[in-house]
C-alpha cells in the first residue's frame, strides 16, 4: 500500500479539502489535520511495509494487510499486489511446491489463484549465497533436520575383577587287577651228603593281583572368577528432530 502524501489524496472527494492559502486558514488547518490523521491510519494498517515481507505475530491474528503464510491457495485479484510481487520473484509449479519448495509462491490453478509459502513449524535461515557454510541451498526449498558428526565422552564409575577363592576336586581313573613279575629262588629238595642241606634253584614268580582302586586329587586354583560392576554408560537418541530452545509464533506475509 502506497503512502498518502498529498492533500488531494486525503479524501475521496477533493472538494472537501478546501482551498490553500491565507484566504481560508481554517480550511488549511483542517487539511493538515486530515493529512496527519490519514498518515497515522496508514501506518497503523502497515502502509510503507514492503509487500512480501514475512514476520511473526504474537497470537493467531495480525493487523490488517497481513495474511498467514500457511500454504493456502488465494485469489490473484484479491491479493493483486502480493501476486505481482510473487510473480516478480518467480512462481514455482505445483509439483515443485509439493516436492519441497514450500518457501516459494506457486502458480496455483494457473489462472485465478496462486499458493502462499507454508512457514508453519519451520525455522527461517539466512541463505548461504556462496559463503560455504550451507552450500547448494536454493531459495525457499525445505531442508531436513540433521546432526553434525560429533563424539560423546564416557565416564566409567570404575569396576574390578576379583576371585573369592575356590578349589577343583577329582579322582584318578580306577585300574583293574594286575600282577608284577619277579625272579626268585625255589627249593629243589635235599642235597646229598651229611646234613641234608636244602638246594635252591632260580625260578620266575609274580606278585598277587591287587584290586581296582583310584586316588583322590585336589587342585587349588585361583584367579578364575570375574565380577564386573556396571559402567553406567547409556547413549540414546531422544526425540524425532534436532532443535534449539524456541518459541512458536504464526508467520504472516504483507500483502
């Protein structure tokens, strides 16, 4: 909306403005008051604010001359000044708008309507414009949330490994009856001559067989027990989107 800057523009009936000059001072005063009040009213209604500006308003309503940026289809004639601005910036197709160009104006139905940008639940970011911090961005195109690569420190409340002491027991395998051979002397009878001395001759023999038996063993082994304490470390992904602290207000576009 253009500002009213002349007396002739202060009234829809210029004849009511009265002549200028010293011949009619009261009328001149009335004209100046009318001009001032008209200017104040225009400031109240947003005159002088560029068409297409997008700003947040506290609450769900705005002052006259503003429309919500909610992606709605609106009339090209009702919002003629805004449509002219949108056309000068370049309208995108409905297919491109639906695919993610939500920050742009679209062609709408191609004849009587055009579509507004949809700013709902979006952060507004300055365009990179070759700075290199967010390269490859296009005006008004949606960007999905992401997290920069980073690391997490781990604090371990400490733990230890100990052995309360233990023993292992067992037995040897049982062995069956068996005997051991040996060499000995066996009597062969009385010798000839006086005294009848007994004569012995070499012979083989064997021990009596022993019954099957086993032997018990005990092995005292330590250091085999492991007792771990909890580390208390847990890394979890919380929520479905990355965001800073914020306040939510509806965004309005000047028309």
